[in-house]
C-alpha cells in the first residue's frame, strides 16, 4: 500500500514540476529550474493566503488517500472466501434442524459439528444462548438444559432443514399451507398471552416444541429466521417478560449485537465492532425511556441521539440509532427492527463501523432496547 501511495505522489510531483518548469528546463537545465523554484518558494512564504491554500490542499489529499486506502482494504476483505456452508441433511428425529442440530442432541455432538462456542449469554428463559459462528458466517445459537442437551435453537442464516420442505426460500403463504394452524396464544399459569398476528412471524406447536418462523416483509415475506424452544424450556418461563437482572441486561445487549452482525453478513456486509464507550450512552437512553414512560429518539430534554453521544464525548463522523420496546427478547426485537424500513437501513448501512446496545427494564419487567451505530 505504501509503495502504491509513494508512486502516485511521485507521479503527481513530476507532472506538476514539468507543467510549471518544463520550459525553464529546456532552456537552462536543472540549474535554471532550481533557481526559479527557489524564487517561487520565497514568494510563497511571504503570502499567508497561498500558504493556507496549500495546507487545505494537503489535508484534502490526505483525506483522498484515506478513502482510497479504505476502498482498497474493503476490496481486499471482500475477496476473502467465506467459510463453507455445511452440507445440510434432513432431520432424523425432529421436523426441523439448524446446522444439522436438533432439539435433544448432546452438546458434545453440537460442538463436534460447529466447533467451540463464541459467546454464552443469559436469555429470557433463564439459560444461556450459546452462539456458534465463523466471524458471523454459519451463525446459530443453541440453548442447553441441565443434562447438556439442546433445548433451544435459533438462526437467521440459511442453515435450516425440514422434513416439511420448509427453507429460507419458502414464503409465509407456503409455510401456512404446509403446517398446522399457528398458535393464537401461549398459556403461562392462569394467563393466556396472545400472539399478535402482524404477519411478521407465526408460532407452531410441533414435536412438543414451540417453533417460531419469522418472515422478511422486504423480501416477499420469505422465511428469514427460526426459533425452536422445547416445551420443557418454555415452561420454565413463567410470564411473558423475564425477571430483570444485570446478567439478563448484558445478555440481551450482546445477543442483539450478534444478531445484527449475523444479518449484515447474510446481506454481504462487513461485521461491526463492539464500541464499549457508547454502550453507556445507549443504556442511559433505554433507562430514561423505561423510567419516564416514553419511547422516542428525542428525550424529554429535547436531546437527539447525536446530542447524547456528543454530551458523552463520543466522537463520530456518522451515527444512527434504533429503538425497540415491548419484545420479550433480542430475537423478537431484532426481527421486528428488520421489518421496519428505517431501522433495517441502519442495521444494513454499509458505512457504519461500530455498534453498541443498551438495555433497561421498566417496573413491569418490559425491556427497552437502544442500538447506537457509528463511524469515527
């Protein structure tokens, strides 16, 4: 990269010198050129306006080289081959599998197929989502019971196999035509929690598992993700919202971060870095909304997301914010945001380089989610 840059600079210098001093070189040779340059330099030194202009031009050249370097690096990254997708097989015991993993499989068998886990974080069921991926390629999450058997699965990448022929190319219409009637509610104790019919997902009871199939409204309502929760694990969750804790807050934050990166990779985009400095800004806004019972990008003091970042000494060139509330998990929050055009554009914006997520709970245990995207 340095050789290319030096060569470009040398060509620019030679071209400029020949333009201004080519005639002097032809008449007086190098000595004549040197004397004329020396005279011009002395005149420039005495003219502050010219000096200021040169400094400005120099800054613009540095920015141009920075952009060229970024583009070359991005091109180099894009040429790196993506990890191979596993050869998917039809499930042998269940109706659905993810990355050839089924509910009830042993953890040791999962990790023999997928490798070591990348992250473990508490979820709303009181167990951990364990994520597996190769820099967010072949991304899926598994939850395990006390016997280290798979009790939950999720993916938003093309790792789905089904005995029903359902894949990530299936439409919502074909899913509903293939499977039994979706559930309208899930009972928790004495309460029936209604499942809203917003055409973004359907939940089915299949093989004693709660199977939620999510659809992408912006891609002809084709299947975009699947979550499978065993009946035993679903029973552990006593209410619609989980009991708040610091560990759950952190778990939901990292899960939303991972889900966003997995979606970006699926759409051929770069992975975002976690920005720890802006996490507190995101958390503070979620807390403010939860405690003061409002939902919006502008807080009660009239501050925008950019004002809040600046107040926290967060330096950025471009930034954006996504908000969600009312969803019991980061999975439902993420899938809802992907179906909202403005929020989707933030998640899939090519120019962003970093992200942090902040979560907080209100008095009813409802989580509020804030995603802050930025490029410094």
